[in-house]
């Protein structure tokens, strides 16, 4: 307990005020999608402008499953990339989309 910040003794209403100023839940900002082409390959890189956010993505939007972004990945030409970001305690971001032509 002495090595980490322990907030278990802080009343919940105080924590809510600290985490959500004026009672408004902060929103995660939409992720940025970068496309790099190299020798006919299409490589996708994503970043989140919200520090500490995780990014979920899919590029076959007919597929029901999202993937956790962990690093650059390759997609075929014609793909539609869709991504969202979320940070614990924040509202989920709007979506970002990019079509690979």
C-alpha cells in the first residue's frame, strides 16, 4: 500500500469530482489512423491523442469482432479500417475510418 497510490480511503463523491470535473465524464478522443505504402504492401499504424487509451479496430466491417491494436499491421487494398479508443473512466471515442484505395 505504501508503494502505490491507494485511493480506497477517499470518499467516492470526492473521487468522482476529481475524475469527472463538474460531473461531466471526459471523452476519449478518436484515434488517428496512418497509412504507409511500401513495395505494394499497405501498413496501418494507429495512435490515440488521449494518453493511456486503448484502441480497438476492425478492417472487415462485416466481421463482428474487434481487435486490440498492439502495433502496425498489414491490410489488403480495398479495406475499410474502423477504429475506436477508450480509456478507463472515460466515454468511448467516436469512430475513425479510412478506406484503403
